[in-house]
C-alpha cells in the first residue's frame, strides 16, 4: 500500500498485523480522492479517520494538505501500528492524534468545544453494518460540521439510507465495495 498523491506520494504505508484489517486499496483510494477533489479543498481541512485500520485514508488526506487528522481505531494493537506509521512519516501530534476508541462512541461523545471535522472517513468492518448507525450519531454530534462530508465505505449489500439530514453527493461501486460521499445538511 502506497500514498497515492501529495507530499508523501509513493511512500509505503505498512499494513497492521491484525487479520481483521482490510485496508482500502490504492486504486479505490485514488478514485475516492479524485471524487473528493471536486467537492472539497484538502488544504487546511480537519479530518477524522474512523475505524482507521492502517490509517491510509487519513495519511492520504494529510499528504494532500489536511491540517489535522484524528485516527480512531478500537483495536489497541492496530492503534499502536497507526502511531508507529505516523512516527515513520514524521507526522507530529500537531497534525495527527490516534485515539483508541469505538468509532460510534467517539462520535457520540465528541465535545462541542473541539474543532469539528470537514471530512469524516468511515470504513468499518463490513459485517457489522454500521454506516446507518454512524449517520444517525453524526447528525446530533459535534464531530462533523454542517456542510461537512462523510465518506462511507461499505459492502454493496448494505443499504445506506440517504436523506434525513444527508445529501448523497456521489456513489461509486467497485466489486463488493460501495463508497458514498454524503453531505451533512
């Protein structure tokens, strides 16, 4: 797995040892960030990478100019792996923080005093069917600002409900994976 574009283009992102981690492939990440490039300026954006796994989505956003990324991963070993990768890339705490927590809990308990995100990446374990749950949580959470984007990666079999506070901006399917870009209304 490599960074697709930006200041770290071509650098290898180590994969965590955990068998449950399913990193977003370079090809899907490239297509995803191409779609996002027409929606948002990454320069100085605040980003959250929920169910971060390898941290590839957040690292890609930082490589493209994001100001800060919150990496949220519930597995301790995988969280440590993300921290190790950030050290390898020499990304300081000023630009990134790793939080070992459940994504839904983190989003629900996000303090209003913190700066909200412009973009939230969400790539949960497909079998847990968490996209709709997170979308409901984010509507009442301070984590994602009004007008901010949720990028949800999920199994094509999971029916993600649009509307009800979310505007579908784009949707792409590749194999068994669907990526929805949604705007918080």
